[in-house]
C-alpha cells in the first residue's frame, strides 16, 4: 500500500497496491461470436432458442441443406491456450471463503477471484479486503456493497 496527498489538505488512501497484471498470452480469437440457435425457433414460440441437435430422418438442417442455419461441430472450438480466458487475460476462480484466496497467492497473475453468488455482504467485504492484501484481482468485488454515508 502507498499513501498520497489529495488536492485538499486531508490525507487519503490512493488506489490500493498495484493491481495484478495478467501474464502475456496469445490473442483471443473467437471463431463464432453469435449463438447457435435451434432449428425453427424463429417460427414457433414453443420451440426455444437453446441449441438442440436436429435428429429427424428427413430433417433439412441435419442433412445440411444450403441456406439453413449452421450445425454445431468441433471446428468452432476455441484455441486450447485461450479457452475460458476472460478478455482481460485472467481465468475465473470461484471463491466462497477467505481461506480459498490462499490458493491464488502464487497464481495472482493467471487467475482472478470471483466471489460466489451465495456469499453474504459481510463475508464479501472480508474476502475483498484479504484479496487486496494478497494482491489478487476480484472480478465482482463491488457486488452487494452498500454505500456508507458518514456525516
């Protein structure tokens, strides 16, 4: 941590310790950015958009006729080196307790902590404070925090 003087006369804590910088990595390339939609999901309300493989014996889409939507196949997969990597260059690691942050101590340039959705605001605050001490990036550190108004 380091201190600095604000423009006023009072002292204030500047940005906490230097934020961890991700390790150098390959450029993340997505072969297909839009979702694969289920066949005929645009025609019927009862057919939802979530992907299902067409299995009908006469299905035009399964037989890959021209002009129909693309089928999911292995060729659309991401590069193994950048798969599951966030745009910032980190990988997610879900954390539920303060103790789980110790796992990321030596990996703070590769993994960023994401606090689980079912963690209370009080525990969240403790996790964020401990992460700042260990110099670990927290992806959703501001979630469930109430603004403190001291007058």
